[in-house]
């Protein structure tokens, strides 16, 4: 599932509204008139990111004109999930049911504005279990990360530094000027972390993805 680049979409949305003078192209009203401005895609292309359109294929409409453009009744099925975004806290709201959400699924259907919804509404709209399956995989990943960070395999080296060895890769958390860096097989990375836990979290991500192993093999610090 593609990541939903919320910043890219917001930047594109702002660009279209600016090009249209900050007003609805149909009724010429704007935020000062109490309306909400939205971006209307004149023609959707399945699977294409919403921000990856020529500006000439999009226009600014107020929510009322946008609704009239697409009809009155929003389709309850036939939607496509085109992206995913983690807000990192319960600060979002499902645009379909109003539930507070952390994980946002972007869905779209031809002739209607896109929606940011939670996993249940996403599966209902798309008639699939893709969002639920994605979340189950994500929760398993987060559970594995939590167990890795709290593992008893982390011990203290003679220098008092947290260390762990996994599949011939020796990890060491190295303090530096009140921050921490991650070292692997004697190679210290440049990225700094505010806490030991954050450094362990990064170590898990690098091990889980295989990127750390590939890097160490490439520089001759680990046998292939």
C-alpha cells in the first residue's frame, strides 16, 4: 500500500486554491464568506496520487458547489484506497463517521472528492479487508519493535554501553553530547537520537528491513 503523502497533497491543494484566487470558480465565494474550499479533480485516474495531476485538470470549488458537481448521494461502495498516513496520535477524524483516528486511509472514487477515513470505513467503502489487513501487519510490526526494545538480550558492555548481537551484527548505543548514536560492527552512524529507546527503535527498523545487513556486507563489515 502506497504511503499517503499528506504534505504533498496539502501543498498541491494550496497551489490550486491560490491559482483560482482563493475563491470557488463557480460561485466566487471564499473563506471570508463562510465557505470551505475544496479541490475538484475534473477527471480521476485510478491509482494516480491526488497531487500528481496537471493544475489545469483541477479547480477550486466550495463544498456546496463541489457537492452539486458530484450529485447528492455519496456512493457507499466502489471506492479505491490509494494511500495511507500515520498521524502518530489520535488527532485525526474519519470524514465518514467522525471517529477519532491515528491511521488515515485515503480513498477516492470517480466523480466525488476524496475522503480521509479510518480502517473500518475504508474496508466498507472498498468492499475489501485491505485496510484491516494492513493494520494487522502494522500492529504485528509495532509489537515486534516493542519486544525488541525491551529485550533482555540488551546488555551493558564493559564501558557501560547498551549492546546486543543479532545474526553476527553487534549493536552498540553510543552516547555523544547528551544524544545517542547507533554503532554496528564497529561502524558508528551519523544519525543522532534523543534517547536510548529511540536508538533501539532505529536499530530494529534497520534490522527488520535488512538495510543494515546489506550496508555492512557492502562495506566489508559482515560476511555475505
